[in-house]
């Protein structure tokens, strides 16, 4: 890795400002904007809602799920 790359500079910090995060995303091409996302949040029913959406959308789109405790 290049010693003075934006990513290397960010790795040395503990806390980041919103401006720094936005700049880092711009530096790497805003890849988070290259795909559609559905966020399922709430207390109950996230797993079944995600399974339901996946079963419907997978007929036409490539679908992936990420679960976090």
C-alpha cells in the first residue's frame, strides 16, 4: 500500500468527521451508489420480511442479505 494514500491516512485515526468520510467515499468512486439497497429495520419480523423480499426479488435481480445482531 502507498504510504500516503487516503486510505492509509484514515487507518491511523480513531474518529472521523462526516467531511472526512464523504471525501474518502469520493476518493474511491462512491461505489456504495452502484447498487440498490433495501434496509429492513425494527424489533420483530426482520428475518421473515427479508426472506419474503428475497424470494420475490430473486426472480428478476441478484439478491444478497446481510444480518447483524
